C-alpha cells in the first residue's frame, strides 16, 4: 500500500493487487478462472446482486458488502451500472478498476456517459473504459476476461496495447520472450497511454516496454513518460498503426503532402529514442534483444553460418538496415579459423561450411575467437529440423559451443543470438534452451535484423540524446488568410531568410520599368493563388521591353498585381522547406527535394521543435538528394552553411509566429555552390495565417 504514495507509481495497488473484486456475471467468472489458472494467491471477491456464489466463491451483493476496499476491480457490467460501481469503489477507498463495457466516447451517444464515469472515479484510477484490463504475470493477478498465452515470470517486458485483441495475440507468442505485464488502454479516458508507460517504467521487474498504438493521446504525457523510461533504463518499442489524415485537412501546400500522420509519428518516435517497427513479429524480436541484453552500443555485427546462402542473405538484409559487418583483422581471422578445416575462409559474414559440424571442440574454439571480436551483436544462423525428421543432437552441440565461449577472458562481443532463418524453424524447446544458456533466441532473419537495428538506434540515442521535443499547437485552418508571394517573402526576410529583390507592379509600364532595372526577370501574378504555375501565372526569362509589356498584359488579365524579380542563377539543387500542422504534435518543419519533383520523389524528413544545427545537418544528410549537395560527380559542393542557416531562420520564424501560423511552403529553395554569392535563395513562398492572434501556446514539460 505504501508504494501508492510514490508519484511515479499512482497505480501500484491496481497493478499489483493483493485483493481483487470481480463485478458481473459471465465475464466476471472468466476473470476468476484466469486468475486461478495463473495461481493468484490473493483474495478474489465476486460481486453479484442476486447470486450466492460465482465459480464456487462466495458472492457479495454490492461493493459496500465486501470485507475491505479491494486493490483492483474488474467491472464487467453495462455502462450505467459501471458508473454506479465506480462511484462506490471510489467512495470506499479502492485501489482502482478496469472497465470492460463498450459504448462510451467511441460512440455517438456515449460521450456524456464517459464524463459521468470520470466524475464518479474522482482520483481513483480506472483503465479504459472499453478495454479488457490487465495481466500481471509476476503475481498472477489477471483482470482479464478471456484467454491469454503468458505464464508466471520473475521479470520481463511489458506490453501496452490500444487493441485488446492484439494484446491477446501477442500474449500467445512462443519466442521465449518473458512477459511481465499486459495492459490495454481502451479509451484511455483517465489513465492514458503515457500514464501506463510511466507506470511500467517505474516497475523494477520490467525490462522493456512494447507498444501497439493507434494514437498518442496526450502528446506531452507521452513525451514525459518516454523520458522517464529512458531515465529508468527501460527502452520502448512501438508499432504505430493507422495514418491520420487530420494533418492534411484543408491544406494547400506541397509540404502537407509530405507530412502525413505516419511521417509525423515516425519523427516523434525517433526524436524520443523509441524504436519504431512495422510488424508484430519485429516488435517481439526487438523487445527480446532489449530484454536479454538492452540497447546495443553500435551497429557492428557479425554473422556466422554453415551456408554461403545464409551468409549472403544476412549481408544483404543487414546492409539494407544500415548494420555494419566490419572486416576481420588477419589475427582475428587466424584465431577463428585455427580449429577449423583449412578449406574454410574466415570473413564477416562468415560461412564455416559443414566440415566441423558436430565437432564440439572445433566449434567451441571457433566461438572463442568470434567473441573476442569487437562487435555488439554476433549471430549464428541455425534452423532446427521438424520433429521426427532425424536426430538433432548436433544442433545441441552447435548452441552449446556458443555458450561455452561466453566466459572467455578477452571477450569483446555482446551476447550472441542464435537466429533461425524462418520463425517456425525455431521450436519453443530450442528457444527455451538457448535462453537458459544465456543466449538470445532469434526468430526469422529479417525480423531479428530489424530488431538489431532498433536496439542500436536506442543505444545511439542514449549515447547522445537530443533535446526533448515540445508541442507548438499552431493555428487551425478555419478562416485562414493566404499572404501573397511578396508579403510572404517580406515576412521571411524579416527573420533572416535570403529572398531576391522584387517589385510589386500594377501596370504594364511598371513591369517594363522593373524588368529594365533587374534584367532577365521572373514575372508572376500576386494574390491568394496556391499554385500559380497551373494558372499560367508565371513567366520566366523576361528580358526586354517588348517581352515585359506582353507578359504584363497577359498576367494583369489574371490579377491586378504582379511580382517582378531578377532570374536566379541555376542552382545545384532545389529543396522544399515547409511547415505543416499535425493535430497531435502541432507545427513541424519539413525538409526535402523540391521543385517539380516534390511529390514524385517523396524525399523528405520532418523536424520537431526545438530545432538545432545538429538536427538540421542530420536531416539533410538523410535525404536522397544529399549527394547532389556534396559535390556529386565532380560538381562543386553546395553552400551547406547557408542552407543550415536558412533552416534555422525558418525555425525562428515559426517560433515567433506559431500562434497564427497554419502552414508554409518555400518551394523551391535554390541551393547554390559554396563560394557563390547567392548561397541559397527563396524562389517561391506560400504562407497561411489565421486571423486569431491569441498568445503563443507552446506546451513545455
């Protein structure tokens, strides 16, 4: 009970109960069955208004009739009765409840009922509503009305899911990944996803946290929870399902097409040091590495197999994920190969062939040499035969040889993994033996290598964590006003972005005079036009008076004002710098390939606030067009310093104008060679402001 006073463990009684109340009929009986099956040693008190007993246990007519205030309660009754039960639990000082019933804020008529539920709960924590509940595999406390596949453990990973059915499926895994907790979020009306992450990170028995999520809920709570998890040394892995289109509603910019919900989610997870995966199997594999050995300190790996085909596949798959197979020194190769057949060529990836298969001494000496190599994650590719197809004792020799090298005095390598090429080629018995030997069982090459990359990403984050992101909510699109190009460029220039000189003209004579001053010019219509080119509103290379007057006549027929500015020199590259607004994380920067190729190449990256020089440089280096900026095929390199300065100036503009900024495009931004006077130049710009000038609402931690 005392643990509940810890502000980081407000759900201690609910998560680790010594007494459980179970309210309802059939679903409640199922909860009792599951807690009994898991060997829960605490009190279980059924609550039912008319039954004398439930599943052989004495039933109590109401919460007020219980022997004491329960630590945890499963509520498996209808919506209105759920509210009444929660009110009684809160009044008697219960530790918390899980609310199973559906039909709350996720339905048209349930919002008011959910508000009533929250009012009834007060300060008492409730999971859900509209969720299965929770499983504590440490104590066997199972507030869960259905089947599940876990077993009792002393420590393990926690799974937090916004889908109860996905939680059931994940619990059925047979990969020797110990589960300590399974929690379901449901509507997250009171206890949010972030709250659950923080609660799990506070548990000493939790080694890593896996998320299946459809939305972040409160982004500030999520950010703070992940920060706390890192502080506790607990890594987080996430599978983010779905792609919100809310960030693209009522948008006009090219930036919006690059900054959908999935891209923003990825940027947030990366900024927070959360390993993002795309499949349930890679979620489990990443959690497995984090459970057994934690984040990796490098991307240096070694692959060992008795097949050239497996070695080649490991090289291809690992390289695609950015893993590094460092070459071996002559001394390392000689030591590894000393006990093996002389026909074997030692390399990395390493195919040791089958000459010494089943030779415990030779393989043990080989692994002594392998584990003396400085790699974070050595791997043996090994697949077990199907049962009944032949003897398997030589497979046991192979894995025991790996384990025998764990205690060598000059070991530099991390804990090895034994990885099957196919997930089904690692039977549960083999996986259990591998983990018992202190090794990592890996199920499937691609999933396992994805997990290695994720664990390495977390390690790199921990070594040099960036500043925590904060949320700039920005302004909604309702009533937004578009600046014309001249106004937009003036606003950007005021914050240090380089823009060309220009003239705003309202007559043919003024256009002709401006062209005479500037020389070869670009002439464009001005107004609230999102895409001037499609309207025929942009004419380039206008160099003499006749051309200027003809251009002015054509364009002034489309708009009462035109912009004239000197033609920019041909750039090394065209980029897009933009600002979009996500409904969850707010305003964010987008950097990518620009010009006419923006949507075609889809080559962009997202930066969350705050933005610093290091983040900008990393973002640029991650673009496919980065080689064009570094002197591709003998060309001069771009003025990277000027480009970085322009991005930082745009970030300052966003910070200053975030209370009314809806969206922004600089497309294209011309990037010139280093040493040229232009450096970079804003060739076109689009800005939409909201008329609302309420004070800034940056959300900080």
